[in-house]
């Protein structure tokens, strides 16, 4: 258990009001004034700051950043009830009123990110005033800065301008801040990560699952890539490569946590920790990704469980024909990433559906697995460096980074030689290398290709719904409002607007 970030104090010390997800004043008799006294207290507090990541990656990110792209869609089940919240994300039809939306997934993403911010703000406000081992203090402080920067980076990419809370909030009134400009939010993210890098140990000296110097550098590199600060990205990412702490796994399938011994492997830069069992640390995202209705007999060979159960409802995060066609002939990643299952209960004439296979791992109990989620892999560091190098005119270096990825995939070296051609080659390589890792929407967004990519994608769905997993039944067609909201950012959560006069 020591290798996993514990949840133990999350319930007792860090309850947050349902009405105000920035309030960190405990509702129990323990408070920040009485709790934060020694090293152990701060280590337990930073453990609690990791906890929302489990919910974010198990339940939210793939909806907002993968299904909200041309990589995955939903498998329509006409016998199931209203599923507008998830369909609206996939269909680019999220309803907006006065700059806000009632979409529950948008709301929950916002709340989980600000929960991380609330918990890290509490740590950062008090840690310098408590004396304990200097190395341990630096480690905790570095982790808190990393996590706060991570949460704000998510918020900046999802919403643009957001309230910038840097100190603990003790009341509802204090929770309402004006929306900070994007530039201000990004400046704070950069400041936090710049401070975190020298505080954090490298991967060899850090407890598995926690932020490291390498993960902070990678996150900062991602920030610079978003801002098109290519030289800064190259500078901060190069030490990740030269450190010798990371490498590509020998095969693509080994990059993912198929079993306990393969977690936090040589390719892992930062991954969210899950643990199969009854401790409450498990995930179930593989089940959420399955097409439906799927019987226990059809599910068991995929999951390997001893107690498989039927799953009804509507399938989510189903690979689109577009991503399937994006793999080059001979790409070893295709069969590792995408599997197929026949659903006897489907209304479709062709009852065969694709599903995300790359996270597949046999486990014991239904709806309870322990695969970690790969937030950053070394492969992406190489692709970041390829992009940063190419944008600076360093074509040779860019080709070298890109070909490391292609070689493992069983593909020949890239034929791209010009900066323009190589830019497109890197963009395409990111799509297949990082498929189903919640990167695709952000890549489309940051390269200003929403109109170019998403509009034709929507037109293909409307013109050929059967190709996109609609059943051949009367009325089972795309809704009239599909692909009508192509905004770069999500609207602000309507429920949170009740707490703030600023949106």
C-alpha cells in the first residue's frame, strides 16, 4: 500500500461543502489551525491533494477531451434513457445560456480541479511556518506546486479565463473572484512549476505515483507548447531525455500498466494511481468504455473476471472509423489500442463494435480494476521535443525524436523533410501514439484546427450514422443540434455561477 497515494485523510480532514468547492475549512473538529503541526501532517495533506485525480481521469477527462474530438464517439442504445450530458460533449452541442452550461460533466471537472487547488493552497499557505526535515518539506511543497499548476492548466485549457485562487478560502464570500485573464493564469502555472522543479526529487528517489522533477518539467513543457514558446519548451524538456531516468518500453503494449509490476515503468513520467480491491482506490474506466448492451459472456473474455455481469445503457468512448483509419499499414499500435467485440443484443446489422483495448488487463472482480492512467509518457516528451525542434527550424533533431516513436511502432522513418510536412507528420503521430489518452481535443484546440477537423467529422456522422454506431431503427439518427457549438472553450458551470457575480 505504501506505493499508492492513500485516501485515508480525504474523508476526515478535507470535506468540502457541496455549495462551495473552494472552502477548505473542515467540517469536523480538526482544522488547519490544529492539524498542520509536523512532517506527517503535511505528507497526509498532500496525499489528499492527489485524490481528485482519480475521479478526473476515471470519469471526466475522457469525456471532455477524447469523446469531444474525432477519436471516439458513443454507441447509441435507443432503449436507454436520456444521456444528453455525455452525448452533447461528443456531438459538440453543449447547451449554453448567458455564458454558462448545465452540463454535469463540465461542472464536476471544474469542482474537482478547484478541490485540488483548495487543498494545495492550504498546504502552501502553512508549510513554511512549520519546522521539519528540509528535504521532506521541499518534496511536499514541490508536489503541492505541481498539483496546483496541473489543476490550473486543466482549467485554462477547458475554460480560458478562470478565478485565480492562490490562498485558502474560508467562506462563500471569499470564493467569488473575478475571472483572471488567460495570460495571468498561465503566468501563475509557469511560476508554480518553475518553483517546483528544483524542489522535487528525480524519479529514482521519489515514491512511485508522486510528482517528480521529470513530471514537473514535462508539464511545464506542455504549457510552453500550448503557448508556442518553442525554445522554452526545448530547454525545459531536454533534461528529461538526458537524465537517463526514462526510456521507451520495448513494445507499445508494455507502456501501459497491465499489472502491478508494470506500473510506473521506465516510460511513465506521471500516471494516476489505481488499486484493484476493496480499499476504495480502484478504477472502472474500462467498463465505461465498453459498447453496450454487452452480456456477461461477451464481457468476461475481455476483463477476465470471476463474476462478469451484463452491462446495459449506452456505450461511451468508442473508437471512431476516423481514428481506426488514421493508423498506417503495419502500425503495431493499432491492434494493441483497438479491439473488437460482437454484441448479440445489438440492433445493428453488423453487431461488431470496436473498443479501447490498450488499457485492457485481466482482473478479479467486475467493475473493479487497478490499471493506472498514463497522464504523461516519455513517448510524449519525445513528440513534444520533435514539435519544439521543428518549429525552430531544427528539422534534423525533430526527425530524430519522431523516428524513435515510429521505430517502436514498426514503421519506417518519416519521409517528411520540410517544416510544414514535418509539422503535419508530428500532428498525425501524436494522434495514434497518444490515442485514447485524452490528448486529441487539446491538440486540435491549440493548433487552431477546430473548424478544419471537427466540421467535416460532424458532416460524416450526419451523412453516415450507421458508420458511427447508430442502429438501423426509425428515429435513431443524429439530433438536429449536433455540431452547433464549436467553441474553443467550455462555458462556465451554471451551478457555480450561483456563487459568483463574475460569470
